[in-house]
């Protein structure tokens, strides 16, 4: 695909500081990564509900939801998976610029792809959350029946079965969903965000 060389970035007359002042809080991306069935979407939507109840501007970008629309043209080859993550990283960056707390829930199995997305952001704007859960437990849960299909060969390149997963080297947070309840995990996530000063506007 040939990239256009005649484009110019158009800057808004509003800046992030002004948006943060209006919203009453900072914006950032929490990037939930982990195996299918680990609990990424469950935690992201539970955290969204809690932040919304506190009056925060927040939105979940969920892997399955995005593939219904924006990324419906992508498959699950290594190249398509990388492009899937790149696009979501770019969307997350735009939403952060708009002043929103973004909760991105994607398997994102490869460390290099997660690092690609991390590099889109200032260090304080990207929070990697490793949703830890053993493969055995994810298979036991199998909420969408995907592991069963993958084991029978119906789904190729399935993370944890026929494709690898790179455990994050230095995530900001590790949520062990075999040990922590959803409520406990959300409490820890809120405490982290508060500790980083992200839930209040700081000029």
C-alpha cells in the first residue's frame, strides 16, 4: 500500500490540558492483554462501569467488537493480527487525545506488537495490564467455545493452542483472575489510577 506524501496534520485549537480541565481527570489507555478467556473484557467493562459511576469519560475498545466493524477486513494471520493491534493503538491514541480514559481489551499476543503500540504514547499515557490466567483455566472456562474449536482444528492460529503468547515482561499491573474476583481487580485498578493521579485533573 502506497502512503500519501501530500497530507498535513491539522491541529485542534483545543489541547489535552483544556480537555482534562473540562472532564476533571487525565486521560490514558489501559491496555488489557492476556489469553482468550482470561477475563480481559470482563475486567474492562467492570472498570468502565465503576469509572462512569464516578463521572469519568471512559470507553472500552473490545477485540471482538472491533472486528465486527473497523477491522472486519482482517483475519488472524500474523500480519493481520499486527495490523489489528496497530489500528487499535491509533484509535486509542486519538481517544486519549480527546480526553477519554480508554480501556483496550485485546489478546495482543506478541510483545513486539504491544511495544509498537506503547511507542505511540507518552510513557504516562499507556498502562499495560496483564490479565493473568493459566491456559488450563482459560480452557476450563472457554466462555465462547473457542478452545474446543481450536483443539478440533476448526480455528487455526489460535493463541495458546496453535499460536504462542508472549507473557508481558514489565506490565504496570498484573491481574491474576484465578486469585482475584472481578470486584477485587477493579478495586486494585482504581487504586492504581488514583495513585498515578489520573482520576483528578492536575494542572
